[in-house]
């Protein structure tokens, strides 16, 4: 792998992003979706985030997208407007190479620069040790676990909530 470039995603990146996410949906528990969304649906989701001014990044090497990350509002009610939820997905053959860490580090920095104050990780499946440790390495702490709230692949799954302060966090008013 040549050097890794983390850059803002564009709508032209939707094909590899859709493929990476489809694999995560079909083969893993990071997402609680049961069927992979179509390319048109992924395009609409991405466009809404980009139009809303939210950070959306890709990791690229040799003109190949190896992963992506974005942040969206944690909840849509106005009081949550300074709190984001992060999502990080890496191509299945690229796991364990630091790509997720690079994406999440950049996503945190980008979110802080936009004035957001908290970031929440909603990690599907408490057995997702790699995701939990990735978030811990970037400064997230466990905020709680919701037991048996999802049902996928014939079994009940937990959701682990992790939280990280962005910028000044709650030390000052926005």
C-alpha cells in the first residue's frame, strides 16, 4: 500500500463506499441494517450529510478507496445540535492496518473545527472488540451498553455506547 490519503468524500466516491458498506451489512454486526442499501440510497444519504455541512471522509491509496467515515447528528432534536454520532467502515481486506484510526482521528479533528462538542459511537454488538478499542484509542470512553436490542444473524446483539468530548466539550457554552 502506498501512502494513505484521508480526504473529503465526494459523491463520485459512492460506488466503493456502497460496496464497503454492503459487505459490513451482509457479513458483520457493525450495522444493524439487514439488507444493504442500494447505490441510489447511499448516494441520497451521503448527499444529505454533505449538504448539511457534516464531515464525510475517505481513505484512499493508489486511487482506491479503502474506507470511509462520517459524522451525523446523534439525534435530530435541536438540543442535540452540537452532538454527533460517528461511523467508520474499512474495506474487509484492509482491516488492522490503521486505516480506521486515521479516519477517526481526522473525523474528530474535522468535527471539532466545525464547532461540535460531543461525539457518540454507537457500536453494534458488544463483541466488536476492534471497534471498541479503536474508539478507546482515540479518546472515547464507555458510556453504557444496551443489552439485546438488535436481532441479526439469528441472535440478539448489544449496542455499546462510547462518548468523546470535542474541543471545549461542555466547559463553555457554544
